[in-house]
């Protein structure tokens, strides 16, 4: 049993505690409080103690990339072609070693839980230090043959993996029939679903009008099908309605969500929008509708996305990006996005918070602050170091 005290404790599920203490047995929190500290307490000093971080969305198979694909400001339609080329150049052995690199990088960054988009077959090494994984088997294809093949691979993956889940890639790359089949599987298996959604105005143009740069890119890639697009005028609303049937649904990106679509998501507490701040910045999209999502009561979690659109897999850097660039957001809400909201989105609400009965993993950030404002300033500036306790 260890009793720890720190200048600040951030339980996340309740306000920060100035000078609190925490009692831990075998990594599990058994007691905690504010006020007078147990005389046996070990003082961590001028730091803020936080739970482990949650990366709600990534693709570890790209973790060997030294830099993102393309240049900042690249159009999604161009980036996709370049990613397909990059992916074609790596075989399954390369992918498995990239995954191993990504797991190590995530563990070193203090990430305790990952929402991973996987392309079966793939291998995930695990040891005591490895983060927990929820593996969303990716399904994509506009042709029935390709979609069926990926769906069969996903079914096989999820039969063999307890923490398996479903991921129709995106409405621009996956047929309506295939997305509906994934929804049916998610409902039938009572497992989460994740989909890239409302990523760019190009996507909306493709779905609603069957035209634009993404249509052109699909033609050039040789995968265009006349029967696949357009959907209908309210394509995104239709998608949201389908996804709302799933036990947990992660809507990844949501950069281009309109108010009417936000209102459609809001009643469904099992839906989460996953924002990837530095990937969003890489593509140069206009300001993300984060404030409107939060105001509507929608859960928002954070992801790094992959190293194909982000410089690294450091989730704390995503938190800090928002703390520095989005002064319109409550800093505590931002911390929640990088911890508890990700745990809830992935069906693991005991991860991402410091509370009795949890085994959340721990991290510290240097912080001599005595006031709340200064605490958030420290968090926006200083490194998060995972701490084995
Ligand atoms: Zn992604």
C-alpha cells in the first residue's frame, strides 16, 4: 500500500484537489481525499497527479512513419491517394513492427487505453506496460466484393478477440450496404463502432451531390461506382440515425458537422465525437465545432489519428494543443476529453479517472501553482510523465 500526496490531484470526474492524497494498493485506488494528509504519505512535491491518458482514435500500422503523408493544408482527396500508395509499399511484417513501435511510443507517452483501427490480420504485442486496446476491425470497399471480403475478415477478428469492435472506414470509402452490415454486427455483438465522419466539406459534396474532388479522386483510384453516390440530401443525418442504434458509436473527426446534425447526435448518450486536434490542424480545416458539441451535451474524446497525419502519438500534446489554441473551452473539459471521455467512449469508464476502485495508471506534470488558473497554465506548458505506482 502506498499513500501519495501532491500539490494537485486531478480526479477528472470531480474538480481538482489542492493538496489531496490518494491511497493505492497494487495499482488500485482504495481511498482518497482532501485535507489532512496521512502521516505515512509520500509527497510527490510540486506536481499535478493525473490518471493515465486515453487515445480514442489511432491507426498504429502507420507508427513507423517519420513524418505525415503530404504537406500541411493538403486536401483530403489528395492525401487519401498518397496514403494508399504508402500503405501498398508496406507488407504485413512491416505493419506488425510498426504496430509494436506505436504501442511502445504510446506507453512511453502515458497512454493507458487506445481505440485502435486495425486491418486484420495484425499482431499486437502485449506486456505489463502496454496500454489496453479496443481494436476496431476496419471494413471498407465500394464494390460488394471488396466490402464482403473485409467484412468477413472483421467478423473473424472479432470472433477471436474479446476487445474487438467494428469500423466501417468512412462513407466516402465504404458502401451504404457495408456500413449497414457493420451497424448490424455492432448491435448483434453488443460492441462499439467507429467511423470517420463529416471529415471535410469534400465528403459532404460527394455524399449529397455525387461530385467534387473526392468523386474525382475515387475515379482516379479506379474505385468509383455509379451506384454508390450520391446518397441523399441529408446523407449525414441518415448516417447518424443508423449509428445511433449501436451500443457505443465513435464519430471520428466531425469537423464539418452542422447544427442540425449536432442536434441529431445530442440525444444519444452512447455517441461520442472524437476530435484529433493536430491532425485537424495539419489539414488546415476551419475551427472545429467543439464548443457547440459540448454545449449540446455531446461527449468529445481525443485521438492522435495516425502518424500519416500527425507528427507523433503523444496524446498529451493533443490536450496541450487545445489548452493553448482553444481558450473558449473550459480547461477541465479538455483534460476530460483526453482521459475519462475516451474511457467512456471505449466502454471502459473506470479508465481515465482517479476514483476509488479504479486502476487508471498515473502521470505527473510539474506544477508549483497555488491557484486554479495557474494550474491550467502549467498543464498547457509542461510535459506529462507516466509514473509507475
Ligand atoms: Zn483515422
